[in-house]
C-alpha cells in the first residue's frame, strides 16, 4: 500500500517511518534547510502544504491510498505571534491536502492535538467538548471541523504531549530538552501544575498503523498510561537515565513568561484507544526504558 506522510521528519513522522510495515511504500514530505536520504522504502521530498499544485503533482505521480497529515505549526507561542502564517499552514494546508485526497479518493488521517481542550474537565474522552484557550488550539480545532465534512473515510487522531528521539536536525521535545540540561548538570524548572499523560512517539505511530490496517476510521485520543505533572515527568526522566533529581525544580504556570496560557489538565481517557485499536497505553517507565535502549 502507498502511504503519504506530511511532516515526515517531525517526531511523529519519524516514529511512523521507524515502525512501518515492510508492505508499505512511503513518500514523506517535509520543510527545512536540510536534505534527507531516501531508503528502499521511503522517499523524501520537500513540499509545503500550502503548495496545492505541488501536492496535486505528487498525488498524480505517487497515487497514495492513505495520507497521514502530521504537518503543522505546533508551538502555541509561535502561533500567537504568527497568526496569519499559522492559519495558512494549520487550516489552509489541511484544506489543501484534504481537497486533493477527495479528488484522488485517498483516505485521510488528521493529526490534531490536546490543545483543543481548555483543561477544566479532564480526563477527556473523544466526545467531550473542545474549547481551546489559545490560537494554536483554535487552528487545530478548525482543522478537525474541516475534516469532519470530508467525502472520504477519515480519522482524527489527537496525540497528547509526545516524547521520543527526534532527528538531529529537528526540534527537540520536553524529554530531550530536559535530558540535555540534566546531562550538563543544569537546573531544569518544570511545571508542577500542568497535568497530562505523556505519550511515547512510537505508541502513537502504532495506533495510526492500526487505524490503517483495521480501517478504524474514527476519532481517537491517544495517550500514555499515567496522569502526571510536567515536574513528575522530568523526575521520571532523571530516574530512567540515572541523572541528578536535585536539579529539577517545581514551578507554576507563568514562570517562563509564555505569551499564551496552556491548559492546566488535558489528560485523556484511553478506553477507546484500548478497546477499538487494541493499544495498551505505555507507562512512563516503559516508554523511557525504550528510549534509553534505542538511544541514538
């Protein structure tokens, strides 16, 4: 089967490619001032989701059966400072890819976010009301609304905060940032008032491949097993990698002077993920242990 992955060098795109079945042929699009070498199974191409003509050409040439749309602007602060660009990418880019999927009869998997929730009524299930509290969350929710009108089979996947090993040329994540600082014996300040159930990137990829393999085109909130604060997450990182816990300091929201507020608790219910996809949520210990074993 032919699969197109937008944002193929991001944390989730990388995990999808690392866990892909040998029966799939992949084209992965990306943006960035770097080049990525093709493999026997994966072809990489630079392409902006705002480039509708470019994607139409790619579809004509490659003819994907499924598109996994991971590409987006993911920083709430960047989104707030760059609203026009964020709308063009997160909403306009989604519209472009979905429109072309409809033309070519390709199934569509939209990667949304826990940022669609306000954080006041956790834990969240798939049917709970979405009320974003910042512009980034608004754009992801608008993407969902567009997808829900699609004339083709679609899935909406809402990963919670993800961690794992990124490509060296891509931005890190909360765990790799913490590791870098702790290994340099630098203090790490971490929120003790923000709750979620962190998600190992390979677990999210596993869920997406299950959706495709079993044709479970639906809405799924995807998360790890434990509801923890960011502070507790970083403590678990220190435990797993045998680093100094005393360097980790609890702080409250506002400490970093962020431009926009984050939801206080977007932890998920995982019953649907477990029942419909057969995915067992990984504990932090399990996910971090795998990270340690596959360290690059």
